[in-house]
């Protein structure tokens, strides 16, 4: 129906512009409201006043029009009357007579509020440095002339682009790792002469405080952006410069206090972030195809940015410790815990209480009992599959049978419709939540990762996501990996994720030890102070997982990588264990 099309249009509109269409489909399809959805209208400039639209005088003949919403670049408008009777008369007329000789599709609609989390179109956008009002932020619009901008872009296009990300990039001096948001200390390509000239000019004009030794070039196609972030404090010195080429774009700055400032970066402009703007304010670019600037929509085209930075070789001592990874306090050592049996001790001392094959006390008390307590609240926070895990499942052949060992609340059970997933978890409460997502009835059970109650060689693949870091001894970790390999056939694939000691910039944790007690804050039913429980976690360092797998002769490590603050390995079973 046309109204269904309008709802799809609304989603496309939000994605393209970052704005919100304040109308929706009526809850009751037969309801008559004072709002009309009108499509197939004559072309009109949506940036002009809605009263100049040819639909306005026609609708005004049937009653007072309160407002009209013109959808940019689309022959669509929403009309709101003062009363339903006027809307009913206008709807009947337009359906019969059309407008300007064209048939008009008309349906009733409902007004709706802006959804939480959507961009705020009321944030003013500026392209003038004097209007930025962010301490340490400097914008120089004419840093490069149009001729210099075009020449620089052409020279960059003559060099080799990397395509490992969703967008193309180039690195000079040192390579920037987008996963860990840190710098690889091995040098890559040297700065070409044209980049050196730009860097020297920025130094002379005090847009940079140090001579840069690292440059990252990013290419953004229309619709692409970059999530809001603060450049890692310990990775770079003060003073970061972004030079724009090709197309303009709106960059948003957000402070920890919730303030927002939008700035238009035009081709040839240079934006310098120093002091507070570099260390405290997060900056990002929304994924959309146009921006609203001075009340008008500006279409995006291909944009290339050059980011110049100076590598930092010592811990950061800036004045913004709450945002600083160097000054973030490590997770505090847990206070002694009083258990129900009357004992009181530091939970980490339980690491030394392992007794042969018996389940370690620290896992019983600070993994299994904790998850039994927090299952419902934990499930509420785990709803979106990690993209690379979903891609692994979606890339499996049609009809594959997959074991999800430690499935939690089942967020990966329905990632791929062409495979069958059999899942288990040690926590009964999480299994109950996962049952709601299970595609196959009865495909869930309660089970332990170190002794999986599933048949050997029955699966084409197996996954273990965020499980291995809860096992407290190397022997139990190795046992869990061997169990995953036991389940799959020869040629079967195994994917393992375990929490990394090296957390990403989006993480609120900063780990200093390999074994930590990580707090979980559980809300109480009476709304009073939250209950804090301690989860045991072993934090993996780079190459620890691959080294753990090296002793398994019947499997090979296909690849190892960092993702979502986890270290990950993909294994292939190359033969049976006893061959």
C-alpha cells in the first residue's frame, strides 16, 4: 500500500538525512485522522516555505491547514489540518480530482514524536570558526585552494588504497589499528612530498603543535561516516589535524556533559583539535547521504580526509583523567566478600584452590552462581549480535549444523536462517531466555563447556563466544577448546571469542592484570542501592589464544584477530584426534 511505502520512505529518509519524519502509519488502519499522507505530487523545492507548495491552497479550501511537512527530494508531503472533518473532505477531493492533472495517492497518517537516540535536527551547524565555541577547536576554511585540493586528491588516487575496512584507507609513517585504536609501531610508507608540504604549512600556521609522523587518509562515499570517538590519549600527542577534500560533510562534537556542536567541513578546510577539543570532546560523522546546513539540505559526494598526528611515546598526563586511558584507574581490587557459609576472603585467592578435575571454587562462586543471580538483567544487555560472529555463521554452507557452546541468552540462534543451531549454557536462567529465540524446538539444553553433552563429529561448526575467559586454569581452557573440536567433523570450523586485556575505546574497563574480578551492578526491585556482584575473568593478551591451540595436533589456526574487545581465533579440524 501507499502508506506502507511511506513508512519505508521514512526509514530511508532518516538514513539519508539523519532527520525524523514526524508521522507514522495509524494503529487502526480504518481510523480517520487530521493528518494526510500525499504522494505523487508535482515537483517542488522542499527548502521553501510549505505555504508556497501547490497542495496548500487546494487543502485550504476545505479547512484550516495547521502545518505541512515536505519530504526532501521526494514528491511526498504530509498535511495536518486543525480538525478531522477538514482532512476527510480534502482526502475525498484529492482522491477523485488529483492535483495539477496528476493522480494523488492519499492515506491517513498519525503524528509521532521523535524517537530516542535519533539525531537532533535542531542542533545548529556552523562553518565559521568564531561560532564553534569549543575550547581548542580551530577551523580554517581556505587552508588549501581549490586547485591544491584537486591536485592533492589526484596524487592520493595515484597511490595504493587499502580496502580492509568498509571504506578505503591509506597510512603513512605508521599504521593506525582501528580495532584497538592504537598505532602499530612498525613504520609503513614514508610521507610523500605533497603531504610533507601540507604538514609543514599546518605547523607554520599553528594548526599543529608537533611535527606529525603519522597520517591516515580515509575515503568516505555518500552514506558513510565514522562513529563518535575521542582519539586515544596515549597514542598521540596534543594537536590533531583533519584536512577535507572532495565533498563537504557535517562533523558533530559531543562533550561528556551532553552538549553538541555541529560544524560543516568544506573541501580544502583544515580542522585542528587541541587541548579540550582533542582530549575531552568526542567527534564523529553520521552515516547519511546529506546534511542540513542553514536550513537547507546539502548532498554529500565522495569525501577524502587526511588526518595528521604525532605518535606519543610516554603516558598521557592531560587535564582530563576521566577520558584518559593512561590515567584511568584500573578496576579496583575487590573488597573481601562474605559468603553464605560465613567465610570472608578476597575472591582471587580462590584461584589457588583448584583441586584436580574438580570444578574450581572461584568458578562455582564467581561465575555460575553470579550468572544464576544476574541472568535476567544480563540478558537485557545482550541483544545485538557482534557483526563478525554473525558473518561467520552466515558464511557457512546451506544446511550446516552448528553447536553454540555457552549460548547465553541466545543472541546468535537466529543469525542465519540457512543453518541449524544446537545450543547449550551452564546457566538455567539464560537458557530460558534463549528458548524464546530458538528456531528449532528442543535445540537448547543446560551443559558445561568443559564437558559438553553433545555427540562427537555431529556438527559442521562450533562457536564459543565470551566463555573461555570464565575458565580459571590453562588446563580447563584447553579442555574447552578440545571439546569444541570433538563436536565437529574433520574440516569443521570453530570460532572462539574471549575477553581481551587490551580493551577498545568503547569499553568502560581498563585492566591491569590477567585475572580480574569484574563487578556487575544489579538493580534492586525496591529501587534502592544496586547490588554489586563480582565475576571472575581471565583476560587474554595478543597471541595467547593461538599459543593455547598450538598443542592441539589435529587442528590448525586459520586466523587470529581482535574484535569487540575480544581476542578471537578460527580453527579448522584437520583430522581426528586419535589418527
